[in-house]
C-alpha cells in the first residue's frame, strides 16, 4: 500500500515537471557518459533526475548561482549509478553543496581516547554520512567526458556505500549476492592496486583509490561507468560484481531485469 502511494506520488512529480526538451538535450549533450543509454534508459534516467531534483536541495556557495543547467548536469550524473537501483538509495539526506572549484575542508575527528584531531585538506568533493554531498562545479562540469574520472559518480558511489553505515567499500548487496565473494574479490583487487601504486606502476585507475577500501569502491565506480574495459582487463572479477551491483553493463546495453530475483538488502 505504502509502495503504491509512493509510486503514485512519484508519477505525479514526474508528470508535473516543467523541464523543457531543450534543457534535457543540452544537458545530455554535455555528458558523453550517457551516450550509451537507449531511449527507454534515457527516459528512466530523466524520471529519476526529476525525482532527485524534487527531493534534494542544490545550494551554491562562494558565488555559485545554481542554474537549471547545473541542476540537470548534477542530477543526471548522480542518477546514472541508480538507474537500475531506484531513487530510494539516496534517502535520508537532502543537500548538495556546490563550490565554484576545489575547496579546503576542515575535518574534526575524535580518536578512541576522545581526543580531537583536526585536519585541513584540499578537496574536489565530499560525501557525508546522512549529510550533504559537496561538489566542485568546475570538476562537475567536466566530469562526464569518458576519461575514467567522474567526480559526481565518485561522491554518489560513497552515498551508496554509506547506506549501511560508514563508507567502507561494502554497500548493501542485493539478495543472491555473496558478501564473502564481494569481500574476497574487492580485497584482492584493492591490495593489488595499492602495491602497483606503491611501486609506481599503476594501471589506469587513479591511485587515490589506493588510500582506503571506500575510495577504491568510489574510484573504481568512476572507471566502471566511463572506461569499464580497464576493469575488464585488470580486475574481471570486480567487473562482474559491479555489473551485478549496479545492474548495468556499460560495455553493453543495460541489463534489463537481468537478475529479477535480487532485491536490495
Ligand atoms: Zn572519495
């Protein structure tokens, strides 16, 4: 019953959207990462983007004015990872904060003794547990270029990972997926990536992914949507799990109902 009401509300929100065809076309034209989608998938992505924009507040800071074009560029990229997963994966938080470019983040952490540790670092984006996603506009605009690097997908992969707590590279898996297999496959790939980066011989995957399992999942998700052939070549087991997790295969047409028995856990 609740599900039926929710779907009815979603359909109503989508029907009431007044985003013009031209605005959609211009946004898609800026994002080659979406070129592989067929007509039905584009429509599905647009519907998700409308729901995303209805539920999230996108806020510019430090002089950024949020235009419809910026809203669409963010929403379309943010919804690509959930094309087959649904908008509910992004529940329990509201705000996307947009800086003009990279920003300095001031982090306060408490260690096991309760002592405060403060650190400053330069960032292009951030995702907080149950909190905002923060994006650099300059990097968001160039994100969808199929070069294996995509800031928006990176930050929203963290959000998917955070559905079951802190980001740790272990998002909630679908029914039928083995937690043990995920841990074994991702741990082996992460450790290989780390040692390649330490030796100065990385494959075409950003060494930022070697800093933690959470960053590895986010970085390899960027590569998955933009250059999945790199993962196929070096980490085919990871590719297989990402296809099952995202229910999409960027090298082929999206998997329509490929795993009908699997549901989010
Ligand atoms: Zn990250």
